[in-house]
């Protein structure tokens, strides 16, 4: 895996999953943790783990969160809202959760004044403790890598964070109607992240740091909008992370074929999740290899719905072979293109076994 993220050709095709979901671990694997799940299938490890973010008590006091339970439906969906009190006003958001996942139902930011409250009072870490990451590296040994996301609100990219703050459709409308304000928001979000990157350097020994987010995909925004509202901030994130000694992978879960040149331009080392058309993306992995494979390594490409959830071991094996053929020079980690919540464990075993057959 280390060879692959350096865009080299390993002895065989490495593989991972796009994070083990608690629902899958509890429902299909007896409640084991992510390390034990990888060990069960003798699969290369890509451990996702956060450091500990430590906040100043004064900052926490200025961001008081009250959660109000809104009840649970007969199908097990629970909902709540959060009232956040700051010294100069309140903010409100709402969310729901079912046994599988959670989602926002009311964004935190509804207007420019809301963002000014957020910008002034949302707590930024005062210190970062990398102990969980160091312990994960010790446990992984030479069996894989340890990776994580850049701290932020929502996901790591400033455009993605903006979409999480205001919701995606309003974010696009703001970008069209009030681009100056959107740039102001992204500059402020980036400034907070650059402070955290400085704290991470030498303390959090990640093999790989993830930035970006699906809201930057060409199934959500145009390449022109990406160039205006993603690329300038992505590039500065990458420069700071490289200066701190990290390899960087850019996350686009959706359409990416029209964004390949932008990802190269932002300086990232790799690109994920290489989502195929059968899952709503547009990735042609062989074409990506031809166009930018000398500049980027890739992670993803496997359709877990067809393979893990609805497939057979034979189907899974053939799918892995096809993906291997699309990246003949290495620089590729085969992985499901998104989280998965269902699927016969025998299909995951077939995935792991097939990887070992794909020699370079």
C-alpha cells in the first residue's frame, strides 16, 4: 500500500474497504472492530482514525450546545435539534439517524449573519494529540496504512464544508448570486484549517490525509465552478500538508472525469473514490490511468452494490481482475467506491483472495 500511494508498482494489487461501517460490523461480523475485520479477511489494512483535538475551555464556553430530542419513529429513525448559544446570539441545526446512518435535516447557517457568529465562536483546536494515530500505526505494523481527514466542519474541503453549513443547493445559489461572500467564507474556513495543519506536523504520523469532498464532483457542480470555489483553497491545503510531510488524497465521490486536470493542478498525490457509472459516478479507470496516471495514484473503483451486496464470489473475482487490468503500472489501491452496509462476508473474502492473484 505504501508503494501504491507513492504511485509505484507493488508486487501485487493492494486493496482496502472505504471504512468499515459500524452497522456492517455489528450486523454481519459479530461486532468486531476495524482491525479485526481486516484480519478476518486477510485484507490489506487502511485504518481510518482521528487524533484527539483539544480545545480551550473559554472557546467551549462560548459555544454551548443544547440537544433537544424530537422523538423516534416506529421504523427506528430518531431526530433531534441542536441550539447553539454564543455570547452574541444563537444558531440552530437538526438531524436524524436510523440504525444505518445519519443525516442533516436543517443546516446550521441560514444567512450571512449566522456565519459571522459561527466564524467568531466555533471552537478551533488549541492542540492536537496524535496518540490514537501512533497506536494505530503500531497495531497495523507492515500490514497497511493509517489515514484520516483534515479537521474541519463536515468534510475537509472548504467548499464541502460550506455545503454542509448551508446545504448544497443554497451553496450553489450563493456561489452564483454572491460569490464574494462564498470566497469570504472559504477563506475563513481555510485559515482555521491551516492553523490545525501546523499543530499536526510532527505530532500526527498519518500515512495519508484526505481532503476534498463529493460536493466538488462534476455530478454536483461544473468544472468552472470547481476552478473558482475549490481549486484555490485545495491548492493551499495541499501545499500546507506537503510542507508538514503528508501525502494527500483528494476525495470526489461522484463524477470526476471532468475534474481530473483540476485535481492534478491542486497538487494532490492521489484521487478517490473512482466511482463507476453503475453507482452514479462517471469514472473510467483505464481512461484516468491514461490521462493522469503518471501524476496521481487512485483508490476505489469497485462497485460494492454489484459485488458485495448482490454479487457472488465469482462475480467479485472478475470485477477485481477488470480493475487491475485498468491500472497496469500500479499506483492503485482497489477499494469499494463508497461505504457499504450489507453484503455476504464470503464476497469480501473473495475480494481479498482475488487481490492476491493480481500480480504485477
